[in-house]
């Protein structure tokens, strides 16, 4: 009970925003204190102080870091990282994706979860330091507000990737009812010849293509 | 900034408490090992009764501090000391303690020294 109360007090002291959104340092803290608290709880042969002292120490260190991150931008960047723009004006930023080890599949999943199926409608997709993806659509695709008409649905259905990071996905090719000849034609129309040169190519039900070539590494 | 200073003070208090604990453990364990070493010398000199009294005195010191020791140390370590105290006393109460008492007393002294050693702030313990 003592340890439980200590954890509740500690989490309250950390501030409200930390309960819902865990920064990397907070995730580490949560994992460590849960482990530290569980050991004396399970084993009566281990004194309570063996759990209490490290937890208090960790909470104090986290408190110091959290105050420092509020006051110093450098410290904030060092401890929490900085948001990364993954999609900018409908274009995938592959360097940022690689830096964050964020795959196309993960991006598509996140976008679908937010009701977005077409990357070309995304003005900005920002990977926040908490790991959440913020998606900002182009104004014409945004939800109706008091001053804006609803966007007209142009159909198209769900775009599925045919080429993901240079790899052809044959299943999706069949699913879309197209063949490699059609795909190669689409690629050559855009000035490319090999699958390896393409980072992402998606096709919707109306066979509209979203195309993003691989960035040439400098 | 108030929170920062509170956290810094808490950290210093934890550090101070660990240093005080270190010192307290040294004081308690060195008192006991001293008595037990004297008991060993008395035993070697043939004075088994004196050795028994000194061992009992060391055990009394242990029991006086047992509340504190059980709060700061793993109970298995403290229990091991208690078992060795009982064994050492048992050997000394026998008519012919023979070689068993010195072996048991050496183990007891080592176990008590280890209690302090494992709580010391040094690189060996940290790593």
C-alpha cells in the first residue's frame, strides 16, 4: 500500500500531460518504477526501503529533467527529441522516415486510423515526440466547419501499395486487377524503369496512382 | 523552479541517508566483529567460558540493532547471521568445541563484514 501510494503521488507530481502521453524518458521511468515497486511487494524478504529509495531517486531525477526541459530548448531536444515531418504537401520525406525507423506500412496504418486513405490529401503528417502521428489535410479535404462546405467525395476507394520501399507486392497487384505491364508503364511514364527506384506506389480502385520515388542519398 | 530545488534537496537527502546508513552499518558490524575476534582469541587461549560471554555480547549488540538491520538489509542476509550466532554459541556450550567453533566463528565474522561491504559506496558495488 505504501508503494502504491508512493507511485500515485509520484505520477501526480510529474504533471497531468505525462499520464496520457509518454515521452521516451517517461516511458523509461514508468517501466523502472513499476519493476522497482513490484519486487518488495512480491518478496517479504526484501525491505520496503529497497523499493522506496530508488523510486524516490528516480522521481527526483525525472522532476529535475522535466523542469530543465521546460526551461531549455536544447535539453528538451536531447531528452524528448523533436517532431519529424513525415509527409509534406503530399510528399513522403523518406530521410525523416528512415531516421525515425518509420515504415510505409506504419504510416499507412496511422493514416487509415485517422480516416485518411490517400497520402496526396495530406498537407502535413508530423511524427510527434510521443510517437503519435498528427495528420493535417489540405484545406479542401478537411472536415466541414461552420464556415466551410463539406468536401465532395470523389470515390477512388482505398489506395493499396503495389510497391513498398522498392519491393513489388504481387498480391496487391492481383487485388487491383492490374498486371506488371501496366505497372511498368506507369513507372516509365514517370521517368523510372526499376522497382528499386520507387519508395511507394499506391493505386486506388479508380486506378489513380500515388507515386513517390526513392530519394537519392547524398 | 521550486520543483527543481525540491527534487535536488530530495536527491541530497537520499545521498546523505545512504552515507549515514553506511556509517551506521560500519559502526554496528565493527563492534560485533571486534567482540567475535576477542572471543576467538579467548577460545585459542583455552578460555571457552570467556569466548561464550563475548559471543553472547556480540549477539546482544546484533539484537539491539536488529530492527534497523532488518529495515535496511535483505532479510536472508540478516537471518544467515542469526543462524551462525546460534551455531557458534551451540559449539561453545559443548564440552569439546574442537575445530567446529573456529570455522563457524570465521564464517560469522565474514558474514557480518559482508553486510557492511555490500552496502559500501564503491565502484565494485555500483558495477
